[in-house]
C-alpha cells in the first residue's frame, strides 16, 4: 500500500493511506531501511504492508523526495506561508527575507500572511503590504474575527503547506482555526492517541507573548501533518522560526529576489551585475526611484555578506 507519513513517535510512524482513503496505520520501518541509517521524515511518501506474522505494519520503501528540510525534518512541501504580525511582535524583515530565500532555494513556494491585522493601523499595514504584496502571494488575516480565513484557505487549498515565522505571530492559532473549520477528520489526533493508548483533549496549545521579550512562547513539540479538506495537508512543525540561507555562490543570491529578476533580464550593463557599485545597474536605479524596497535591498546586502563569509570559511 502507498501512504504518507503524518507523524513519528519513538520509532513508530503513523501513515495515512493515499489516495484511496485517509485511514491511519501505525508502522515500523523495515530493518534494511534502519540499517541504511535512513531518516524517515514527516511528509515522506512510502510503501507499507503487513509483516510476515500479520501482526503489525512495516514501511518497506521510501519514495524520492521533491524537497526536504533538516530542521524540522519534513519533506515534500509545496508551500511555506511565512506568518508575521504588524506589531507585538514587530516584523523582523531580515528574518522574513532569509526564510523566503531559503524556501525558494529548496524549491518550495512562498506566501506571506500578515496576521493580527485588525490590531494595526492602516499605516502600519501599508508598510508591510507595499514591500511584499508585489512579490509573493500575500494575505492579511485576523483570527479574532476570522478575517482573511477564506483567502488563506484558497491560497493553500490542495497543497502540502507549513506555516513559519517568529513566535507569537499566531501560527498555532491559525492552525487551530483551520482544523476547527476545515479538518477532514476531527478525530485524526484522537485516532493516533488511541493507538498509543493515550488521550488528548485539545488540538494544540497556543502560547502567549512573553511579558519580558514580547515574543511568543513556542508550544508545538512534534512535527505532524493535519489533513484538511480538498486534499490539503497542513504541517504542524516545532521550531520553525527561521532558516539560515544555504551556502551558495554569491552570484546566485540575486536570483532569489523575484523583484530583482523582473527588472534585470537583459537590462543591467553587466551580465554578472551584483547590484552594488556597478554602473548602469537597473536595480540601483529602481532603488533610488523607490520602485523596490530599501528594506529588501538591505536584506539582499546582508545575505550577500553572509554568503561571502561562508565562502571564506571553506
């Protein structure tokens, strides 16, 4: 049978059978898979079957991954929604841009969700909107009023999606809301707990902001896929606040800034223009004219410097 790993606990893997149904099976990895030191990720597509004694299911094959992340260990993600808030906590633009670049480098689409929008002024929202709306799929939400929830689901519908961003921006609250309204099987978590002999009375805990730091207290402990309607798979992952950009040729960094690509196709004087001090640079001209964001350009310079330092280490 073909399935997808939706959760792993203590050497056991919970596999959702696809595409025929969303039955959940508890499996172990076949010995030869463990002998190869294969790490099974939440999101992996696998083959599984009953063992020779017909008393348990075993995973016999792991299919090639389209993409994967090591921290957290998840695979086959279609899109990552980077969640930020206009305040409490204030947006960290560099962290957002690093995360967006890293996802694009891995072949994962990026969306931007500005949550807690009803608590911000139009001026505060406009600052963020003007930066990201021209570049990535962009939505504004507020879970207190369900504002933007339909737009959010339309963006992720039919995809395997994870939410990422700083603690305290409302990722768990958004996830809970989607589960409450759109879960294909409200009993999914209870099924898993029942198999383990445990019990869970709530989907996930949400963390309040730390009074001292005004940052969120992280609450998610294990990676897990929540099955929503319309073949939508929602990754709930711990520690997914930032990803350092991967080591790459410094001349590649500009390729992961979509607004640069739109401007520079055949326009800059030099083919390998780094958009720093070169003459007749269309990106620098657009920066001076306010066509591209100064914050984004500063993120570009920061990431470029980071990549140069990485290259010097090797």
